[in-house]
C-alpha cells in the first residue's frame, strides 16, 4: 500500500505540473533566457585571441619627441583604442564613462624623463596623470601596465637615438663625475655612456642607417594558451551562465514547492492525508521524488538548448555531469521540503526563503565566478550548496575534467540533501502551530 501510494502521489504531482502549460513554459524558458543573456555578456571575457580594445584618451601637454613617440607606440597597441584630446576633454570623457581611462602627459615630460633615465633618484621624475573610471578599475590597471611598456620603450628609443643621445649622455657623464659613487662604478658608467656617444657619432648621422630604429623594445614576447582539458577547445562562457542560472531557478522552483505545501496544509489537505494510510515519510518522499524529476528535466532542457544553440559541450566526463545534475536536483527538492517544514505561514516562508536563495546563488558563484570574491569569502562559500553545484557543472563542461572532479561536488550535494531531509523529517508538522 505504501509503494502504491508513493507512486500515485508522484504521478499526481507530475500530472499537475504538466497540466499547467504556462507554468511548464516558464519553468523551461526563463532559465534559458536568463542564461543566454548572461552568457552573451560574459562569453567574450574568456576569448584571449580577441583584443580588448580598451578606450583611452591621451592629452599631450608636452608635445616633445618622446611624448609623440609614446602616443604613436600606444596607438599601435591592439589592446588599446587611443584618441588624442585636451586635458579637459579627456577628464570629461572619463567622468561620463565613455572611456576607461585618460592619460595626461605633463609639460617637459620628455626632458625630465630623459634625464631621469640616467640619473634615477638624483632628479625629480615626471609624473603621468592617469584618470580612470572607478567602476572599471581592473581595465585601468591593465592600461597602466601597457602604458609603462610604451613609455619605457619610447624614452629609451629617444634617449639613445641620434641627435638626442649625445645630449642626454653628456648630462649623464656630468652627473656621474659630480656624484660620490664608487670609483669603479664611475669608470664603468663613464665607459658605457662614452661608447654610446661614439656609436651614434659614427653611425647615427647616416641618412640610410637608423640603428636606433627598433633597437629598444620589450625583451620578450608572450605565448598564451587556454588550459582546460588539454584539448585546444575555445572557452564557452555560456556553459557557466547556464549552470548558474539553471541552479538558481531550480532553487526557486523548489521554494514554490515548499510554499504550495504550506498552502495545502493551511487548507487542511494534510489532515485528510493523515487520515489515510499514508505516513509522513511517504508524503515527503513522494514530493521529493517528483520535485527531483521536474528539477532534473528543467536542468537538462536548459543545457540541451545551450548545446544546440550556443555549442556548449560536455568536454569532461558525461557520467560526472549526470551525477552532479542528479545530486543538484535532489538537493533542490529537499530544500523545498525544508521550506515547508520550517515555515510557519506561506507569507513569511516566501520572504525568508527568497532571501536565502538569493544569498546562496550570489555567494555560490551562480551570478559571477567565485574567483572575483575576497579570499575569505571564497573559503566561506564551501558551506553553500550552490558553490558545489556550479563548480561540478563547470568542471564537467567547459573545463573538461574527468570523473574524479565530479566526486567531491556530488558527495557534497548529497550531504546537503541528507541534511535538508533530516531537518525536514524532524520539523514536519501535519497542522499549523
């Protein structure tokens, strides 16, 4: 009788779910829509082959050969989109948010930078002003790093180029003679600068020879490689977006399950069930089973759409993906039962549980990856089931990791399932308190 009642209750719940076509459409369509939207915003973040094209304005108050060289070098950088503007125009563009940063090259920058190149701490170094949008501080940090490269390259190129090399080198020699450094160091520096002078005096005046052209540049190049499963498969940001949004809507669907159970209790339906030969365990197990089935179907339909439309692939273990998906669905189902067990009234339970779900998906990495969180928060989020679900789905999809990567998330999610189930069984009441 118990097994028959259990199957009958599961069948009844599924029939009620599929009888409401609007509810079915919303359950499947909303996570797909939100996942597609979030994925479209974040997908290009993982494409290392595509230049960032950060918008930067440069105001040149110096108008020297060195400042012009800095601008020309920056304009050739594939990661920057450079516009030349006045200082006021550049500041206004940053204030409006139309560009990421503005660089103001001060007057006499070339002269002071050339002198500081040889004499270091003995002279006051020129100061570049970098104005940036505070909401895009990460991109501004990249701009500072790229700018340092172009400034160093341009200053070195100008300092050691014909026409200016002798001027700066002669000043360096004079400064060395006046300094109180070690005699051996003086001799070595004097020999180096004198050699530079002789080199350019002999070769720099030729119109057909430009030994300084291209002589100074960054002493290395960078080879970038995306590391996932070891295969050369491009990163697909839609995989993480659909994982996060899918889990979020599983929890909200489970929340609605708990609210519906509270409404049924309020209407006296549980009293009638209690009079029948149905135990609380049968009732809870049937609801958990039907909710798990619906949750799993929702998650699989969402990922199926992502695979067909956005080319999301399970690059890792298919079995691992299935284990994480099933354990995530059971966790969501028991969470809904937990809401019904600890909630007093549908109204109060809805408000509190909605807040709990939003906090879980926020700190669990469903909205943004957890690596952007402070280190202490990253350690704290391991107590949130959403963190394990997202990490498990990420591991078996775009990261392309083997079955072993899904074991820990699966066990953690099953642990939360058992925890929620135990609390539900101990706190379940047939009638309102």
